C-alpha cells in the first residue's frame, strides 16, 4: 500500500500522515462502502469530517489564518495519499480548501477571512467554485454571468455548469463579468451564500466522481453585499491566474494517487487469480502490463513533485505544472484501462473497484484546464505558437 512512495524519500511526518490517513479512510470508505456511496451518489460526509477533525483542512493556509502552513511538497503528498484511498474525497477536499477557501485567504478582506476560513478549517463550512458556463469552458474570459452595482450591493445574474460540490456548499465563489466589454479585464469574483434568494442548484448525472456531483447553478438577480467581493472590481482575472500552478499540481497529485491504487488493486487481483494452474501475474504479458503501469505512476510522481518543489522555491513552475498535469491525467486514464484489461471481466464488473477508478480518471484530461489548452501553454513557452 503506497510503498511506491518510499523510494522518493519520505520524511517521518509524511510516513505518519500516510499511515494515519490510510487507517482513517480505509475504515470509513472501504471498497464496499465506496461502491455503495458512488452508486447512490452520496457525499462522503463522514470521511470529510474526519479529515477536518484530524486538522487536515488547514494544511494549505498560513498560521496567521489559523492553518498549518504546510509546504507545497507536503500538501502534494497529502493529496496523493487521500486520492489513493478515494479520489472523490480528494476532489471534495480540494473544492472547499483550494478552489474555495484559498481564494478567500488570498483575496478576501480580513473580515471575510475571519468569517469564512475558521469554518473551512473545522469542517463546518463547505465551498464550491463557479466558473464554467453552458457556453464557456476553456475561454474563461468570455463568461456571461453579470454582476452590476446597485448601491452598496451587486446583483448577479447568470448560469454556471459542472460545478463540483455545489449541492453541499454553504458558500460559492462566483466568477462574474462586471465590465462585459473588457474581456478578462472585466472579471470580478464574489462570495455568495448558496442558499441566498435567487440561487438554484441542480445536480447533474456524470460518468464518474458521482459522490461529489457536478451541478448547474443559476443566479437570478442574486443580491450580494459589496464587501463580499474578492480583491478589486475587474481584478478577478489576476486572482484566477495566481492559483493555476497550485491547481495543476494538486490535480496531478490526485491522478498519481489514483494510478498507484490502480496498480496495487490490479496487481493484487493478478496474484490471486489462477488460470492454467498459475497466478495470472506470473504470465509475462500480464506482468509487463503491471510493470508499465508502475513506470507511468513513478514518472508521473516525479513530474508532480518536481513542480511542487519549484513552487516551494518561488520559482517559475508554470511549464512544469502543465507538463505534470497533462502527463498524469492522461496516464491515469491509460493506467485504469490497462488495469481493467488485466482483471478481464472482473474489471468490467460493477462489483469491483476498477470500473470506478476508470470512470473517475476520465475527467482528468478535461477539468482544471483541458490538456489541449495546456499544450498551447507549453507550445507558447517553447516559442512555437
């Protein structure tokens, strides 16, 4: 279990974190429970609260905001470890802590930070991040959700789509246009109560990550006090860009965690499955698949932690994080497909975890900036475009 991490020289604190998370999540989300909750599309509330009670919700935030001020490398390790045990729980965590709370921590007023962050850290408050729209995905500067000033308030009107965890959120970070004629220079972000008059949230049915839901969110003349603006008016684009490298590293870590779980799960099955008088793992065709899966996992882990170390050093990691995100999310899909092949009919069965690993992996190359867009980012840095 996660032995592949040891070759990367874990610290004693990381080993303790790995062991404690393994016991905690393994107890609360064993395979049968994880499969049942996935089928029922039930949010993993008990496991989420256990992370909060153990103090993990504050890892990312500085001590002056009530957090632990963990390094990016330690935070990356934490995300990988949680994702190894349950990638949907890792996504739920990132939605509140990274996509939600970190925007408040970085761009909110001291009063707003004091209002929001303690609840994120103790697990009593969840957040969701509302950016994507029915007609706007990669071209984020073209969003149509409007926020217009009205006295000391703003009135928000528009539609958002594919919003993770909105159905369980207490507050929403909403990306709006306050100057519709200025492209990315007209974007402003607000903190909006999920139950405010005019907000409606509808879960969507998706292929994977079903416990955390994608949702449509509609804002029908929603009134928001001006003090709930994050940063400055029309300054939201810069805030969005600041968090991109961190987001890509976290998505890479989550993919690596899922890949390692796939390798371990498929290897365990192959060792126990006997055909023609021998474990199928002893046949070279099967063994080589599993070896290739581990190679992909180790390579992805190396790329991910390289980017994390660059971020810790305040070095430019935009290309490194893009490379890591592309490689890990695509190899995660490939690894899941190979794991399913190793397991044969059992891998295709809804009674085993492999089909869930495969479904959960597929959103990786799409979310958090499509891999096509990230290839453009790298191409421009190479002077090709």
